C-alpha cells in the first residue's frame, strides 16, 4: 500500500541504538499507552505502520535507529475535542483564571486511549473561548498525572496563558506536594537536582539520566522535607522548582524512596518492612484504601496576571490519602 496524502501521523518513534531485535507488535506495546497487541496487528494489516517510510507487517523485527510511524485515515482524536458535562471542583474563579481541585483518576487532557472524560472535555463545556497553550490544549498552564490529586490553575484568556506559563517556566510559581514514600527518609531536608528523560527500556516511565546522557533530558529540581516517619514509610513535602513529567515520582524513586502504591514505578510492591503475613495483609489493605500513587498537589501560588498580587491556594488531602496515613500512624505507634 502506498502512503497517500490523506493519512495522519498518530505517533512516531526512533528506535534506540541499543535495541535488540524485537517484533514490532511487541515493541509498540511497550511504547504506546493503552495499545493492545491485537490493535497493533490490525493496524499493521491495514498498512498503517511504516518503518523508514516502508509499510511493514507485525512480525517485522525492529532494529536500532529505525524510524517507526503509525498513520491512519483520521486525525488523532486529541485534535477533536468534545465538550462534556463533567463536574469540576472549582476552588476559585475570576475573569482571568480558574483554580480546580482535581480528583485522582481524572485524566487532564486527551491522549492515546483517553479521548473523552478528561478535565479538558469538562473545561470546554463550562467555559467558552479558553485560550490554547503551545500544544493546542485549551486553558492548560500545567498538568497533573491522572492519579495525582490536587490544585491546577487554568487560564481563561491569552494574556493569562502567556503570563502564567512564563511564571511556571521561570520557576516563580509556588508548588508544594505531599507524598507518602517507601522507607525511612534519612535527611530531614534535601534537594534533588539532575536531568530527567524517557526510560529507553520502558517508554511509559521517566528516569534520571547519567551525566553523559543528560542532553537527552531536561533539568529537574525537587526540594523535599520530611513531615513524619512511620517506620516503613515516610510522609514528605516536595516543593517543585521545575515541573517535569512524573518529576516527584522519578526523583523520590531515584533517591531510594519510591512513592507508595505507584504502580508505574514499582511502588505497588512491598518495598520495605517484614515478610510477616500480618504485615503483608496490612499493606495490601492500605493499597485498597489508596488505589493510586500517594501524591497530592496541596499548595499552589503565583502572581495574578492582571492585579500582579501574589495569590496562594491550599487544598486538603483527599479522604483516601488521609485514611491511609491514619492507618500507618496507628500501625507504627503499635
């Protein structure tokens, strides 16, 4: 099948130089969120998967430096935004901006596999003429991961979008998170400053890059302070100087303290403590109560784009997080 002009590129990858030969359907399963092997094989059958500009079958073995593209007859869904009546917890609103308290489980913007039911679908239902950011996403100044709860600022006009985005880029906004992490964090205070980029072995994760690879990533800075220690877990306040994807999750894992129940980074395993069945049962109950990574964006501060006055917002920890902390406090005091 020849490539014609009516095809739209949905994603493209360049294969890393260290990649061992691997069937393309297996390879893409690790790289495309929510893609099943059946879906990938169906796309290959239709002639939608190309390597170096040539259509390949699903048994094609990928090689280092291959350029893989998936092309379909329809534009990527994330370009087709539909307004949906999704209830949004609005903490504050004026003519220039909205502060939203996002629950865990709500995806912020459409992407592979999540085309509806996102915060943006709700925002465009509730607000007219939201400005687009540099990625054509209405209103979004910054993001939170799907399973992170907490405060987000949304811009209602172009002036706010530019002004707030600059504050985030220039590190003048204030962002504090509460995280529960595995292990007893030794230092009361610390600063993590390094470069973060994609994990070449697992595209859905980010990692701290070695010195010689740092040009492949972006600098990330997290300051942390221990709030309390509960034997096998610690409660930590993290203050962001930069806002990289999964920054706190990657940084805390890097210093040996993976976030509690962070499945993508291995925090859904029992990483600290004993092997007693009773303890195992206790931890599993905590996972049930808090079925996501223990991370909440608690405090958000910035200079108002119009009034130039510094505003700060604070949010309570959600019930699932509070209940999990209570359980650990009780357990560690017993």
